[in-house]
């Protein structure tokens, strides 16, 4: 059974326009015209077909992997709600992980913590790429100062 990686990476809402998912790996070129690339893989656990996080790496086409960081699902609260709802013990091999069985296998994931960690990591290696890739906001109306309502003169009486 497939990990359904394209759907998982879609769920992460990464803003990079120039990207592709090949197999179970996400590749992106956060800054056009530069050789550095971003690669995100699922990290395996000691149990067969079970994954405990993401491995985010910066790759150069000639020099290979430059840097990498492992982001565990437990550290980023990805499956905390699911595990709490299912009464999964923190000592269980299923806590904070998913395996490739199920529809989708990562159902119940809250990806906000992972996404924030990926944003912080990419800010180091690809400064400004996150903001440059994010969807542009439509130009809104500018705020105007409205004059305050008139007040009654100090000595005037009101009925």
C-alpha cells in the first residue's frame, strides 16, 4: 500500500511553486536560479513500514547533501490528537507514528508544527523564499482616519 505522499505534502501546504513529489519524496527549488534544492523524506522507525517523522535536507546537484534535519512527529505534535483520542500510550510503538496501512495512512495528522519547523529551516538556507513563494494577498482598501464625532461644548446643557 502507498504512503499517499503527494496528498501528505499537499496537506503540509508548502508554498514552493517549483516542486515535485517523486515516490515518497518531496523536491523543491525554493529560490529559482540557484543550485540548492530542498528534499523532504519520511523517516523510518525500527518497525517495518512505520514512519516517525520527516527528514528535511538541502541538496546541491554537484556536492550532494549539504545539511539535513530530522523532524519527529512526536516533537511537533503531528499525531497528538489522534493518539489521545485512541488512548495510545506514549510507550507504545504506535505513538506519534504511522504505517503505510490505512486510508490515508497518516489520517488525523495535524501538520502545523511540521510546517512551521520546515519554514524555520528553509529560512536559514533559502532566506526570503517562503515569503516570495507564498500566495500574494489581494490589494485591500487602505484604512482612513475618520474624524471623531463632535462633542458638546463644555458649558452646554443637554436634555
